[in-house]
C-alpha cells in the first residue's frame, strides 16, 4: 500500500515527464486502484505490457526524485 501512495505522489510531481502511455497506465494503477489485468483489458494490451510500462515509469520517477 505504501508503494502505491509513493507512486501517486511521484506521479503528482513528475508525471508530466512520462510518456502518455506510461502516465495512463501508472495513473490507473495508482489512483484508480486498477489491477494489471483490468488495465490490460481496458487498453487492449497484454498484462505483461502493462507491468513493464508501470515498472519503467516507476523507475524513471524514482530517478527524477
């Protein structure tokens, strides 16, 4: 839970620097509390693609911090 809160805060501060796709996936994951499967279904991609995009986004946000 703490990780999601931190991700949400990082998104608020640095989210504009992410790609639109990374921002969309991370926002759904952190703010809307969607599972990877739910995001994948909404976006028409694989669960693995969502996981990879969120991990890359989180890594980039932490590097900016």
